[in-house]
């Protein structure tokens, strides 16, 4: 995609934000489990905690909890049933280093050396991103992770408030942080950096949430 519009930066964002919306609508169209609903993975091969494959297993999920895994067949009353024949059920993946809204910038400035990529493409582009664009970029990245079996990610980026919204709506788990950077070395204490206020606000949101899927962390960004 060639950039265009606001300072030559909005073209890819607009197109990928539309893609994010379409992907997320498809994800949300699938019936989501609630605390009252159950799902049975029937006659599936299970990769257990010892990395051993156990065939002809049945796994019962109630809401957000796995309540049974074994060869016996649990009651199937009122359950969604997944035919697991020829399938492998594995533990979820964890993405340990992520800047999830950057799905919007994928391929932008590709092939440039790091310094030019940062100063000529990345930083100017990110300076134009709105909270709404960050939100949809996060949803696109989350949809891609969920489709690939990722159940949790650790993220450090701008506007963690809107990323928090995307995580909360999606049902995925996340460790979120606002990066602490002071390239000019103008501050003498972490409390003086904008990241301190952002992190405190994020921690307050986590404490107020009705679940434990989201954790707030302190993140010190490496020097470039």
C-alpha cells in the first residue's frame, strides 16, 4: 500500500482499520461461551503437560474453565460439541513481546535500516495515530493471535487505555504496560515521566475490572 492523506500516513491505516473491523465481526459472529454454556471436544488427540499425545480424549469446557479431560465421555446435554477426530488439542500460546496496534503499520518502510525506519517512517506515523485507530489496530492483532491459538500477550505501546478496551471486549488475556522513555534524559525520576501516570491509571482500571485476565506492568524501554 502506498501512503496518502494526512501527512502521507493515513492510507494504510484506513485500509487496515477496515480490515480489522471485518475480521473482528467474523470473530464475534462465532457463538461465544458464557459462564452457563459448555463445550465438549469429543474424541480428540490431546497434547498434555508432559508433551505427550494422548488419543481419543474428551475435554469439557464450562465458561472459561476446563472442567474435565480424559478418556471417559462426559454428559453432552446442552453442550456445543466439536468433533475432534483427526485433530490435535494443544495448550494455548503466549506472545511474550508485542506492540499489538502496529498491525496497522505492517510492511510500512520495509527494507530500511533501523535508524531510518524509526525516524523517517515509524515515529512520524505513530504520531498521527488516533485512539480509535489504536483500538482497531489492537483488535486486528488480537483477532490474528486468537486465530493462531494465542491466548495471552504481553504488550507495551501507546494509549494502553484503548488497548485495554480491545482486550476486555475480545476475551483474550494480556499484560499491558506504557513504555517509559526519556531520550533527552530530562527527568530524574520515573514518577516524572508520562508513563508513570499512564501506568497508575492502568493499574486502577485493572483493579476495577470484574475479571483477572488483564495485568498492568511497569515497562522501561531500551535505548535506541
